[in-house]
């Protein structure tokens, strides 16, 4: 498996993320769907999780997922 189709490992900060392990996507913590790194807009630095949409982030943060 190449980094072109691998899940990346990221360190999420409050305003940006840093790639710890190369890959081209991460998985949404709520839905499990792949999120291309260039489309990643929603995450929690506190939980170190990525979210596919603002709705998924809201569900997680409200404890509904």
C-alpha cells in the first residue's frame, strides 16, 4: 500500500494539523468515511479526531455519536 491510498496519522492543533505519518486521508470519527487531507476542515484538538462535516462534529461534541 502506498501513501497515496493510506490513512494518514495527524496531530491536530487548534488551528492546523501536522502530518505524523504520510497518507492521503483520515477517517471521520463519527461516520468512518474517508476525508482527503486537502478537504479536512473539521477536527477536535482536544479529542484528536477528524470529522467529515460540521454536523458530524456537532454530534460528537454533543455526545450524540
